[in-house]
């Protein structure tokens, strides 16, 4: 059983060319090291239903929404957890449909506490590309993701906010999204703005203080 | 012609009891003094289509939405300009329909620059009764209209904010509504939050500075 992971490589390549296979989902971790990233890139883009191919990830950060920008028939696949959070924000009408598609978060200030490559950073990029001002927070500090004044830029840019803490940014935010692994982290809920939308995607419950 | 205004009194009383008359609109000013307020109160509530009767105004400030709270068939009439502004905010989806009716502005912070008895003060009260945190601004200072933490109170309360200016409150607001008469007033647009919704109900264009 242990050795079966070594067949993943061959299995993916075979599925890529098998016309009976429409989509490929791989349950990670397999090797639980850089080799897993290698496997992710083996999956053919046309069968990648998880959006883990470099091309999809690149397009997401670049705010390129279609594989075929001219004909706009093939939407780029987005990573599932960030997309799920966007769907929740759409349901909650944080996305304002009076604004043009692609700008519907304009006017919102959002804090994302987590900057993992799997969820936090892509989520911050997606929200900023949709027009929000996003504060991306992790243990190393705070970064601001934004399309600039009047969302004039066509994709987000990132700036380090030297010396800023949650105390500086959370009171500005009407949406706060947390996803901190482990059960030790505490979030100071007294910083929250009245009526702020709060989402937690960690498997642990948010422990609030004071 | 000048003397015709003295017949307004009799005309209103006659219309009140005329079964062919469904609603009464009076074009003010007639006397352009306190006597006009007297005339407003002469109009029978059942025929008051402008919402100027004390009962309607009282109910508006008290957040009583129906003349018949039990059966809820007769909505209280609201003053037209504040209601028009609310309709605009509904159209712009500032009112969030995911929230229960009556709380749909929760999470919004709104500045109203004008506190006249005709528009500014009733508007601030209506917005606060719908769940917003409202800063009501005029030359005498700033008042905060709110239903309190977690909008637990069933109607708004008003507090004076001693020593605060537009510089303190506008950067907190995602909606700014101005209606300052005269063409001399200037609004410092550099205070506005990115993506803030801005409405002006003055007949003069807003002059912005710097």
C-alpha cells in the first residue's frame, strides 16, 4: 500500500490521455513534500478540475478570467475554498450586483487572517481583483492587496504595511475572514466594526478575546 | 389673489369631509411662518398623502411603521425627499435584503450633512431606525443616531458628539448624503472612503475642495 503512491505519476499521465476521463482529482498529500507540487503540474489543464495547474494559478493572480479571453467560453478554474468563500459573500450580498462584473466588491474593506498559498493568498488576490481593499494578515505582518485609487488598475498590487497590526486594520473592515490553524489563536473581537460580516474557514472554532 | 391664502383653512376643512377627495396636497409656503405648520395639522390623517401630520412624524421618529400595528394594513406615510433617498439606497443595494426588513442597513455608517426638520433630521432617523450608524451634521455640530450595539434597541437614540468634525466621521462612512442650501458650501472630498456612495439632494451642485 505504501508503494502505491509511486503509481500516481503514471496514473495521472494515463488519465490525461484517456478520453473516458473528463476530470482529475488527486487527494493530497501523497508524498507530502515538493513532489506533490510536481504531481499537480502533471495534470493536463483541460482535465484539471481543482485549478491547481500553474496556468490557472497564474491567471487568477493576473486577474485573467478566461482561458480564451476573446471568445470567453472557458472560465478559468478557481481553487475551491477561496471560491466557496466568494460564493458565501455573494449569497450575503457583499458583492453588489449594481456594479459591473469584476468590480462588485468596490467600497468594501476586507481582512483575511491567513496567507497560505492554498487559501489565504489566492483569496486575498481574488477579493482585491474584484475591487475590494484587502488586508492580508499572517505572523510575518500585514500586506495590502488593492487595485489602487478608483480601482483603476486592472489587477491587484501588493504592498507591505510596515509596523501595522490587527488593531490598525480590523476597525476599518466590513468583512473579516479568518482561517488560522491550531486551537491556540485568539482573535480580539472588540476590534470588529458594528455589523461586520465574519467568516471562519478554519476547522477550529475562533477563540475570541478579551 | 393675496387674500386667497386665507381661504386655505376653510378649503382644507372642507376637503377633509368631502367623500370625493381621497388625498390632500398643500403647496407651501402659504403664510411662510408658523401658521403653515398650523395648516399642516388641519389635514385629516386619513387624507394626508405628504406625511406631514404630527401622528406620521411621531411614528417615523418612534420607528412605528403602521397606523394599525396589529393588522399591518396601513403603512405610515413618510416624507417624500427622505423616502426618495431611501429608494435610491435600495436601488443601489446599500439596503441588504439578506437581513430582516427593518434592519437592512446594519453594518453601514452614513453621514447626512443637513439636519433640517423637513429632510435631514427625519432622514437620519429613518436610516438609523433601519439599522445604520448615522452621523447627522449641521453648523452646530455632529450628532450620532443609532440603535446601539448590535442594534438591540427598537428605535434610534441620539447623542451629541462634542468636538467632532467632518474630518473625524466622514472617513468612517460608506455612504455620504449632502443637502446644504446655498452655493458657498464646500465639501472636502479628500475625506471620502474609497468606493463610498455619495448622494446630494441640494439644488446646488456640491462644490468640493481641495
